[in-house]
């Protein structure tokens, strides 16, 4: 083997071994998955230090935004880190008080407490599903017992929501109540909630946006009623035609006006015995016959004391206006007035109309055609519903929405074929399917290196072995080479002088054996090689 051949053979064998080792390395290498993403620098450093202590291999994603570990250890490592409180996050809660140093002033203690309270409130608000991030600012005035009027605390909350999500009124009220309940003497009206666009989400009950809040609540109430009616219609018709074959829309006219009426009724007077007397006044006056009214100049004569009474001590009382002289036969002068006041029969009623009463309901329902097969083995054909079926479904819809003809409700049910947009399934080629892409990524390097090693073995190593020659002849086994050398050897013999008594030129027995050996070596070199091998081995 010459020098160039030996160099090519050695290089090919080394490259083949390197490819085999690389293929084994890539085949045994595990795939990496994301452990944590979007970490702060502090949490990232703590997690990397802990992974080094746990002897877990890791690497960074492009840009350093995520830490990746082997796919088969993601969940185990995540749980072990969670048991150690990692990642802690950039939000600091009451754990800030655990690192208090000696000699901390009262102001620093109050500031640490405020920071811890803000952090805990931020964590609680971020637990809501629509909230992506939040910040809480508390204004806690210093309470002093020497002040007559203490300043009340206040709070502001800034929330950033996930795209496509929003906070309804109940969730906003929950955030306000959470913050107000966590700070002593904090009124809910002193809590402001803003979104990342600067829009004020929370409005006080008597603020300028109170009307808008009521309008939003009214709109949500109307939508809730309409959705409830539509769901009732679909639920009652779905068992008949199928849920995908019916569609309903309901419009509700809701009265949100606040009305109050006061009514006062006076009924006719009742009978005297059945009426109630409120007050009664009787005025009576009586005089003797011929009696005259006092006249003259006032003085001692006119101021005479009254005479003695003439009424008997024992006996019946005289009639009103009658005197003793009248009873004896004289006609006295008398006057009697009777005034009776009865209670007036009055009814006062105050009526307040209910807010949110439904004034009218309009329902529109469309039902798809039914698929009916004309016969066994034939495709189904869409056909319209019978008029009797449409009338029955209309009656069911009326009962479901509480149809009232007096208030002007309307229900319209239409039977029409649904237009279904036939969307052809998009069949991805085999090489574009995600499963095949993952498989190619995992097996690409090992399989590629293995094929390259095989091609190297066939194209470089094997031709180098075949091209080995000795003195221009192909390389054969040692016994065969010796037999070929023996067969091709030309024996030079010295010429003998001719004489009369010289022997004849006929070949001798030794020459015949050599000739036969050469012929056997040429005709059957394998057998001769085996014979020579046996001789060499000493057998």
C-alpha cells in the first residue's frame, strides 16, 4: 500500500468514526422545552443558580427571554422550584418586612408596610382572569391624635387587561371592595380604577358618569333578557329539528322609566248609623213669657242678681226651651242648634311603577329544511316542513316567550333552507404536517450523519482497500501470492556441452513434476494455496 492510499484510508476511517459518534450524540440528546418565560433579571438569576445546584442542564432561548431544560424534566424541575418559592416575581409583598435591619426608623417601617400592602393587593388583583398586570397606589396619611379632623386614606388601581377582555360592573365593584376592605377607614368612593389607556373605569354613585353606568347596566339587562328568550326558543325546538337547524333572535322593549302616581278617592256619604261622627255641637237658649232683654244704662239697677230658680227640685225635667210658666200654660221663647261633623270617606293610594318592566317582545325564528330520503340507498333530499308542523312550532315559541297579544307581542317563524358554505378540508402535504416536522427535527441529524457515514464507507474506504497493489498486481492473500510467484517463475538452467555420449534431451521426472505443479497452480490456485498454507503451518 503506497503512502497516498494509506492517507486516504486513515482519513476515511477517522471521518467515519466521527460521523458515527456524532450520530449517536444527536440521537441521545434530549429535546429542550421552555421552563419559564418573561422572567425578570432577579428571578432569572435565582433560577439559573438553583438549576446549577440541582445539576439540571439548561440553555437560553434566543434573546434570553426564556430558560429551557430537557423536555422530560420540565414538570419535575418546575415543581421543585415552586417548592422553593421560585420564581418570586417582580411584585414584592409582605416578605419585604422579613429583611428589616436593625435601627430602622418609624417612617421606614411605615413605608415598608405600605409597600407590602400594595404588593399583596396587586397579587390579588392579578389573580383575576381578565387582568394581565396591575399596580396599586395607596395614600395612607399619618394619623395623629392631636388633629381634630383626620385625613382619610385613598387608593388608585391601574389595570392592564388581556386583548379582547374587559371588566364588567360586578368585577369593578369587586376590585373596589377588595381594596377598600384591605385598608382601614378607606371608603369605596375613594378608590379609583383606571385601565392602561387612562380611562376611568370606576364611577362614584353620584358622580358625573353615574348616568352612563346606569345606561350600561340597562343595556346589559336587556341583552340578558333577549339571550334568555332566545335560549328558551332554541332549547324547545332543538329536540325536534336539531340544535344546528334552528336560529332565534329576540328583541325586548323594556321600560326603565320611573313613574309614581297618587290617587285620592271620596265615596258618597254613608247612612247615618254607619257613619263615623267626628264632632257634635248643641246650642240651646230659653226665655220666660213677656221677658224682655236688659235695657237701659248700665249701673247698679241693671246689675241685679238673678232671681231664684223656679224649676222644681224633684220632678221631670221640662222640655228644652220650656219654662215653668210655659209648662203652666204660658208660651216661652226658646232656640236650639245642633251641629254634627262626620268623618269624610277618603282613599289615598300611591303607585310606583316597576323599573325594567317588559312592554313588548318580538321573536324571529328560522328553521331549516328537513332531510328526507326518498328510498333505501338513495341520498337525502331537503324538504320544507308541513304547515301543521310550522303552526305547532309557532305555538311552542309563543308559550316559551310568554306571548301576550294585548301588549303587542309578535312571533314570526319561517321555514327556509340553510346555506352551508362547503369548506374543502385543507390537506397539508406530508412534509408540511407538524408531526412530520417534529420527527424530522428529532431524527434529521442522526439519520443524516448515519447516511453520510455509510456513503463515506462505500465511496472512500472500500475503493481504497480494493486499490491496494504489490508491484502493480492486485493484493491477494500471502499463500496465493507465493503460489502465483512459483507458477510464474522461469527457471534458468545452464546449457550442457553436447557430446556423442550425451543423454537425450527428454525432460526428467523432476521437470515433469514442476510442470505439473505450475499447471495445477494456474488451473486451481485455491487448492494450491491451501496446500502451501498447510505446509507453512507445519501440519
